[in-house]
């Protein structure tokens, strides 16, 4: 009587990202391994080898090892499942990736920096893990590719969004890329709040509230014009993300923005703001939008100059133009 061979041991394997994976199985004495795609029947993938290198796979896949006696041809009573695992690759500090696919390695140190490209218009931004434990853009947003010239926006009166004077086809609200001699390097576009939140009800005078006070990353409305997987920071009260940021990198100061301006942390710029088609205080004031609603005409923001810091400023007019930094969902 011939004794059926067995699988003495099997070794799964894994990789991050799409590619090949090599798995192995050890047969009993006098036997070899045949690899199949299924527990019964299925396709013979490789014959006579204790190792099997998969084709390029992008998802975890189970393969099946069958022991076969090389002399008698007898096979094992069942096949053994061996798993080729595919995980999502993490991005170490300093590596390049896209905003949309960013998966930072969890052992990154505070102030680690990545260069991430927004696939929507191929603009690359620095992103940094700051002391508040969040991943922030540390360059101002420049999306879409350019603010362009004024185009009509169907359904809105001129009084609803007129501050910047440059409607963009396909977007709600206004933005401007206008520059002057005092424009600081690295300043992004200036947007009104309707453009930032990308909702027609975010216009000046409306009472729409996106509800971003808690868990903004789980709410689609809080994304605004940020890339997928990111959101516009919250600015409300003591729990707003701008307040927590100010505490972490600026010691909670209300009189000096040195930590916010530090090029090793938030790297803010004095980008000024726009109102009624004019630019103000470029080079001496910073005005960053939040996703937090305050009143019909007003929304919260991070506002500071050389002697005053307000991470929950509540009197920013929605039809004025401010800057945007996005924060990764968590």
C-alpha cells in the first residue's frame, strides 16, 4: 500500500503594494509540491516546486499547495491554503507620493516632512506631521490650476459673492491669484468661503453650517476644495484644529505668531486677504479659512499678525478672500 504524502509545513508571505509574492510549502519525504488556484479542481499554477512566485497581484490572494509523491504519483488527501498578503505601502518621511494616496509610516517623528502631489492639477505641496499629531499642508493651496478670469455663475446674484472678482467655471464662489510687489513667496490663492466649502449655501448671508465641529474627516461637506482624504481645518472655539495647532506649535500664544511662522513647523505666510476686489495687508497679516460656520455673513478662521494671534477668529466675512491649508483626515 502506498502512503499518501502530506504537507509538513507552509510559509505565507506578504508585500506592500502591487507585485509578486513568493510563498513556500514543505512536503513529506519523497514528495514535491504542485500549486493550484483553488482548494479543489482549479488551475494548476506550478508543478514540482516547493516555492511559488505569484504573478503581480494587488490584493491578498490564497493559493493551494498539494503534495505529490514523485515515485508513485500519489497525492495528499487535501490541499493546504497558503496566503500571499498585499498590504498598503506606507510612505516614509522624505518620500514622494500623492495627496490622494498618502499613507504615512506610523513611526515618523514630529516635524517629518513629505512632498505630496495633488493629482487634480499636479501641484506639489509640503506636508508635515506637526506636534498636534496631525498631518498639515505647510504650503498654501493653489487649486484649481489658475483662478482665471471672471465667468458667470448661474443662479447667484452679484451680491452673494463679489469680493474677489474672479468666478471660476465649474466652481462655486470666487478666487484670485492676483499678485503685487509685497506678495510673499509661497502664498496660495485667495478664496471666499463659498469657494472653500464648494457649496452654494456657503455664500455670504446664508445660514448653512457644514457641521465640521466634531470628526470633520468623516463628513463629506468638510472636505471643501481639499483633495480626497483631506479636509478644511476647523476653527471653532477651544477644540478647533487651528486652536490645537496654535497650542502645539506656538505655545498657545495670542500675541506672537513665531511658532506658526517657523519654517520647521507650520511655515505660515503673511498672505493678506482680499475684499471687494482689493488686496490688503500682504506681508503683514495672515488669514486662513476654517470650515467652521459662525453666522450668516461670517465664518471662523486663523488670523494673525506680528502682535495678535486668533486661531478662532469669528468675524471673517464669507465674501472676503483668505488662504487655505488642508489637514489629513484621521
